[in-house]
C-alpha cells in the first residue's frame, strides 16, 4: 500500500511542480507526509523542525558563505540534527510528547531548503495542497 501512495505522491508532486513552478517542500516530501496524514502531530513536528532548521541556517549564513550545494547539504544536516535531537531530548523534556515527533531525518532539511528558496507561506501552502490532493485521489481510487 505504501508503494502505491508514494508513487502517486511523487506523480502528483511532479505534475504540481510542472504546472505551478512551485515545489511542495521537495518532490518526494508529500509522499512521505501523506503516509502520516492520520498523525497530524507528526506532520506538525516535522514542520517545526523544518522551521528551526531554517532559523539555524539564517543565523549561520551571517557568519559563513553558504549557497548552492553547500546550502542544500547544510540544510539536510541541520534537519538531521534537529530530528536526532527531537528523538533523543524531547521525550525527556516533555514526557507526553511521543506523538509530536519528526518524520525521517532528511524531510525537515528538504522542507527547510524550499522554505529558504520560495518562502515559508508558499512552500507550506504548496505542501498542504499536494498532500490533500494525493490523499483524496488515494481515497477515491484505492478504497473503492
């Protein structure tokens, strides 16, 4: 089941990017997030980790020259660090926060990279749009 929805998410992301020119947080990101659509706290945790990654990048870019591939790798590494910290430290700080987790360790960096390129609102709106489209197509086609 996850293979089909991942493929559908990838296809819808490519079509959406081709039509609008906007990236929904990366081509593969909606495919992963739609798998967790029944766990909105995990999606929210991923978006928070992405935003923290963006803030750390903007702070670091004051002191370092980060652009192009270096920026992309830096964002992925920061997203991975935030995911790791989230898994290791957050349960000790807030014991009841087991549902408020991050999806993967690459996804926050991919979303943060698009936050930097397109803006926070545009990327989030594109991401939500593609996730909703994929979810409704999945429900209409594969649950009949």
